[in-house]
């Protein structure tokens, strides 16, 4: 990605282009350029991918429909609108996007070249088409993201509500007073998005001044120690905002103020906050600022995937953050730690509806767990099932004795039984599970492994989500203090009987993946436990592909799939053009879009 990022103050940008903008708009009004425009569109409609001033335009079918709806007349008639569009393209950098995706260099070159001479008809047509394509793309990317999440994860099933024809709203925006107002409505308004944008600007400023110092290796540094590296650590923590700048008597002394700053840094980077600068803490401090910038950009994109369509009430499982949160009216009312799937048995990312709870559940062992976990243990210890209060059940519901089975001969495909664990405190699901039936057989549940919640990295399960303090969540979900108080729930648990309780109203459950998060006061970096960031970063920095008319899983207000009704001869099928490959990134630290 060799594009040059240009960001100019609004007034300077307008003054620079004003002679041309006025001349271009005046010429457009004075002369009919609809004939060249009509011919250009007709030519492109017949020849596949469009190439305009050297730029491959892959939203050609949408532009064809847009201009046909406008009577094949130019859309960009006002010089202020052209200048405003150039400003908005430059500002896309602040969203973690790439201005070159919106033809910044070509547009600026086209405008600069004709500051002193008039444009030809074809050049004015090219300017009009490139500006329209830029607005179309930028609006789509701000609202839904540049990268199609389904291209990275086929399990992605979050829906997008599309309330109106996107081309019609875009046409109205060009005719209205402010393009900025049109695009601003697509930018997520949630606090985390604003904080990520602030952090992106902050970390880019750090990168522009050379980054932060590297902390040399050596013995761990504990509170009270004296070490020359502490001066470097002070500077490192001041740059990232963990330590206030203030004079100290001895910069090499590990004093109380610096210990608190280190603990703050450790909490923000998913480390044990013990104040000891050991190997893991030092490694986190030495992550290049370029990698942190890449992480922030990747998570801004993830935010665009979901934030325009959040329900009012929902349960959010933050997989990489190891926590679950219950939201009411989009405000958190409960939060707890969770344990998630191992890197070999990932917790999937998807959305579903929580339908019912089960108190004192039994557990039927899934085939993959039987094959990979239980069968190897049974071959070593025939009493393995009995010791864990598990029973073998045949197809008629009868119990089979473990001693009657030759476990050395049992394989994945010759075991016609189920293995079931009875309810109780020893059960792998604990005393309660929260069911949202899905193809992954994934759900939230209690666990007897409470010690796992004290670990920083909590990738212990086979894909399901183990929840800390699950009875608090149950009480909030049932939302009936008379019938389902905490005391009543405890009484039901004590009976040991399995009980299914449907929710009065099904509640959305979102299983999402964030490697950077933020609140009012801090930015949090998490380990990329499933190694998803690099693939997304490559896509975010890569070629654009064909711009779809609608986001994935688009639905109308009544929940039905959104289908475009085009004018006759309107939307045309578009194949992905043969674009030059984007550079492949194998590590976040090599992101080429850190600074411009």
C-alpha cells in the first residue's frame, strides 16, 4: 500500500481548490455534459470493471443505477460539495480507513492539473463519477465496515436493518446542504468507538515522534528495586498515559508512584497486576506502537460491523476479553468473567436468541469430547466414568456397565451409546445453563472449575462459555422478584431436580471478539487468542472488491430479507475484477498504514 495520506485543514483545502471547483461547477451548469456521461456509463455497462483515470471502480453497477435514477445528469454541480467531499475523504483516516480507497490521490491530481485550464467534457464526467463512487464507498464503509465479515468467518449471522433505499438517500445527500451530516449518521455513536478513535490519533502521534523506548531484558524488577531500566520504563509509561509526568528524585528507583503506573499498565494489557516488571510485562511494553495502531484499526472495523444494529437489551459475550455483560437499554447492568474455548476448539462468533434456563442440568458428552478427551482416559482407567458420576446409556435409555466394554477396541465410529453425567455440583455444566439453541451446540453455563476465573488467560472450554456468578444472571433474566428471587433460585438448586424455565421474552445473545476495548478512562489490549487480527488487517488494507448494494444478512424493518427493486435496466451483475494483489501482512507490527 503505497498511497500517500493527505490531511489538510478545511479552509486551506477549499482555498486551494476553489478556482477549479468554481470553474468545474460553472462549466457543468453552462454546458450539457449528460451526453458524455451517458456514453461513459453505456460504455462501462458493456465492458465489465470500470477504469477511470487509472482507478479501477468496482461499484460500477451501483453507479449505473444511481445516474439512471438521476436522468443521466451529473450529480456534483456545487464547488462547495466537491471541496467538502475532499475533506471527508481525508477524514476517513481518522476512522482507521484508508483515504486512497476513495480515490484521494487521483482526485487531487485531477483537480490540481486543471487549476489554470478548463476541464474537458470527459474529465468532468470522470470527476463526477469518481466523487460519486467515493461517497458511495465511504458511506457504506462507515456504516457496515469495509470488510465483509462473512468472507472471514462463514458463521457470521448478525443482521443489518436497512430501512430505505441506500442510493436514494445518497442522492438526497448530494442535493442537501451538508455531506458531513449524511456521513456522520453512519459513524457509530457508542463510547467505545469514540475512545478507539481518540486512541488511534494518540498512538499515531506517538509513532510520528519515533515511538516508545525498548526496555532491555534482564532480571525481574520488583517494588523498591534500583535499576537503570526504570528511567526507560518511566518514559514508556508516560507516553502511553499510564504515568503522569512529574519530577522525581531518582528516576532509577522503583517508587510507589511507578509501581501503581506499572499495575495500571498490567491491568490494561491483561496481565497479573502484581507490580513486578517481569518477562511478560516487559514484552507487552516492547510491543511496537505500529502493532497497537493496527490493533485499534482492526477493532474499529469490528465496531462498524455491529454497532449500527445493536438491540436495546442483550447479552454480550466478549470472547477475547473473557467477560459477559447484560445490557438493558444499551447500558450494562451486570458483568462477570467467563471461560471460553481453547484455540483448538474456538468459541464461535455469532448471534442468537436466549430462550430458556435449565436448573440442575445433566450433561450429554458431545462426540468430539468423547473422542478426544474421555476415550483416551477410559483406555488408561476403566473407572474414569464412575469416578465422575457419568453413565453409559443405550438407544433404549438403559444403562450399560463400563466393565462390559473393551475400551481398547472402541473408536469414533463403533460406539453406539451416549455418555451422560448426572446433575449435581460435580457436573461439567455446574448447576445452571442458559440455552440459545444453535448449530454449534454452544451455550452459557455454570462450572465446578471456579479457580479458572482467577486466571488471566481463560481459554479452557471446548467452545461453550463458562460463566462466573451465573445465579445473579439468572435472577436478572427471569426478572420476577416474587417468583424468582435469589432465595427461590437457591431452593430450586438444592432440590437437585432438573427444571426448564422459559424466558418471558427471548433475549439476543451476541458472541463477539474484541482485542482492544475501552471505557471512560482507559484503553485495554487483549491477547489475540484465536489469531484473527492479522487476517482482518490484511483484508482492511487490501483491495476493495465489488461493493455490494447491501450489507451481509440485510433485512427490512419487518425482519424479511431486503431485496432491491431496481429501475428497468438498473442494477447489473458485477464480477470481481482482476485487481493487483494487496501486500500480505504476517504480523500486525508490519502494518503499512501506521503513518502517512
